[in-house]
C-alpha cells in the first residue's frame, strides 16, 4: 500500500511582498493577457480590411452602373429633344470632315 504524501504550500507575507510564487503568476497572467489583446487587435484589423475592400468594390460597381444608366438616359433624351435638328446637322458635318 502506497502512502500519499501531501505537500502544503505555505505563502508568508514576506514571500508575497518581496517575490516568490504569486508575483510570478501575476506577471504570467499579465503577459498572457497582453498576447491575447495583441492577437485580437490583429484579427480585428484583418477582418475590417477585408470588409472595407468589399465595400469599396461595391461602391465602384454602383458608381459604374449609375454612370451607365445616366449615359443611356442622356442619349435617349438627346435624340428626342428639340435640338435634334442641330445635333444631327453637327454629326453630318463631323462625319464629312472625318472622311
């Protein structure tokens, strides 16, 4: 039969104040907290960079679609306008000059 020996860890006021076991634990916990905070900051910046990139691409696509829609509307309105006589005349002269 084995006899179990128990060890008692006695911390005196002097050990806590001048060094010993507890200050090391506090230092380790502080270091781990700093590492976790740094890792979270890096992960957050990566996620926000990806999100910002997709938002910029969406804005560019919307801008391009709006430009196409605007140009199509202007072209449609210009052919129906009262100034079509002058515009058509200008196009004829321009085409003659190019040839």
